[in-house]
C-alpha cells in the first residue's frame, strides 16, 4: 500500500502513522481525515460508512473544497466538500 497520494511530490519527505480514524462520542459517530478535519456526526456506523465512501470518492475525483448541487426529485441539496 502506498503511503503517498499520486499528487504528492516524490521529493517531499513525510512521516506517516496509522491511527483509528473512526470514533464515537456519546451516541454519535465521527471520522477524521488526512486533511485534519472531523466529519460527522452520524447516527450509525452504516451512515458513517456511506459518508466516508462518498468523501473518499470526492477526494479521488478532485471535488474537495468545491460546492456541488445534488438534485433530488422535488428538492435540491447543496453539499460543500471542504
């Protein structure tokens, strides 16, 4: 498994470590990101997992930091990916 992203410079020396990125506070679940943000709260691990998969997909597609409009029948939802 690579410890660098495809956009990371090969000349940059970084220290990486593994840690638990999913945690629970009270009855709510959260996850932390490489970008040093805390995402949540989520009501269940299933809801958190769905959000985590979406977050990773958005990172891979370059949507991080952009505002997207999601169209649902009868409503529009603004989603900011920071």
